[in-house]
């Protein structure tokens, strides 16, 4: 771990996480002794080859899947079920096709028992922030991939989470759409008046990870274990096509390949 | 081309990428960088050109002053800017006039399609009506409720 990250108390601690899956009666280890911490205002990416358990790790952090061994500590407390302080954006958008944009967004609040009127007010505000204004009444089938992912993002943000988890959020999008959406995620995260404070993103795209993150964690082939951590000390706004960025991308890629 | 026929999010992506390249770049180079075929990129370039955000010149594309101004806005500001820009296109001008003439200030999707075919001579009027709704929504000019099948002015 770097000196810089040791000095502050972490918001979230991933401690010695292990996970196995049963596959046709055989136990397959997916994650092995994974430990790292996440600090305030940090944008963290987890990269690794496919099948290294990075998506499983994200689900364990959220509290959706329990680890076999190890624990997730959020502000000193152990996560034991889905945490209300976190929400997740999925690669596949995971929208309900029979609900409109605003109804899909409000869904994030319904579970929290917030009255209808308040739900609508909050949903409309987030819809505006993520650029969905004008599409409130649209159904998912009427939307492009980029707009669908904005709905996924709005649904995640409407609960005002401290930590936003993103599982390959750009990988099923057209490259141009992904380009624009990355910028918007950065804007949302860097605006200190809005949530989230922390973003944890899983991606197989090293360039994307380096461009967006303060720190990149590299997982090994299955079973995934932390191979290395990189502090990305490039000044923001960053030049996506700059030499310094590419040097880091090369270094990290050579670890994975 | 009467209105853009690509997704708005792609237009934004192209403009953002172009800004990263310092506002001017060779078309082949940016296509290669974005991992896109030229065929994929050209309609987006055309759309940006139609809106006055970008200029093409001997194989290069560059941001116009208006394009730079558009990008400097936040999410909402961009939509407002886009809306103003769309209103300068004949397509939207005539459509809004048409909707305004209706008693309840609304039309169905079929009425839109017919209007585009008959009044604006669009050949593929069905597809163009989808783009009209999409861009009208982005520019905060139109609302569309598919359950009631009503297109209204915002």
C-alpha cells in the first residue's frame, strides 16, 4: 500500500475476502485473500482478466453476496446485508421494460418507504442531473444504450449513496457513447455537493481505469488476488491521450496479459 | 439532411473526443482512436456539422466557436443550447407550427409520420419521426407519451 493512503482512516475496508463457487460438485476458488481500503473522495478501479472474480468482489462489497472468509467493514461496521450507503450500476442496465424512465428511477426509493410525492421530486432532480430531462415518460425500448445507462445511473444515485459501485458500466456501449458518459460520471463525482463521494468501478478496460481513477487495483487470474496497486497521480482534468497516461496503461496491461 | 439521425449521446462523445484532440484532428485518426469505422463516424460528423458545432475541411474536423460554447455548458445548458439550435431548422420550425394549429396542441405518432411525408417530403418518414421525437426530447422542445400516443410541445 502506498504511504499516502495509509495516513487517513478508510471509509471501506475489504479484509481478507475469499470466495468459492460450486461448479458441478467441484469447488472453484474465485477470490483469494483480497484486501484493500477505500478512502474519502476516492475513485477506485479494479481491473483484471475476465473470470478473475472482479464482479463477484463488487457484489460482496455491496453485501449482495456473502464472502466465505473475510469481511467488508464500512465505517467501522461489518456489512452483513445489502448496504443502504451503496448502490450499483450494472453493465446490462437492469431496467424494467414495463416502467417509464421516472418509474425506473423511483424504484430505487420505493424500497426505502419514501412517500410518493417526495420520491417524484427526488427522481426528477436526479433525472435532470444525469441528462435524462425530456425522457421522463419514455420506456426503456425508446432509449439508446447510452440513455439506458443514464437511467441505471439515475436509479443508483437517487438514494443519495455514499459509495457508487459500477460493474463494467461502459463496456456494452458504443465507443462514442461511452466517451461522453465517462465525462459525465467524472463531473458527477467531482461535484462535492452531490453524491457519491466514492466510486468503485470494475472494468477490463485499463485505459478507462487509468483515465478515471485515483487508484487502480490489479487482480490476478482466477482465483483473483491483489497483484498490485497503482496510485494515479495525474492532474485532473486529464489528457486521455497523453504520454504519461499511456505509460501507466502499458505498465498495468503488462501485468494482466 | 433535415435533422440529425444519430443518437445525441454519440454526438456528445464525438465533440468531447474532438476537444481532447485540441479541437482539430484528422478524421481517420479520430476514428482509429475511438475504434470506429469511418462509416460509423460519418453520420455523427454530419449531425454535428448540421448543428453548427463542427466544421470539416480536407480530411480534418474541427470544433467551431459554437461547438466550444456548447461543450462548456453543463448537462442542462447543453440541452437548452441544443433546443435553440433545433428551432433554427426548418424541420422543427414547421413541425411546431403544425402542432400549434391543433386544437389540443398535440399529435399522434402517425400524424407526425404523415406530416413528415406529406409536408416535409421525408422518404423514410417512420424512421425520421423516431429521430424527431428523440431530438425534440433532448432539446426540451417536445414531450411524447407512448401510452397515450401523444406528442406535445414542452
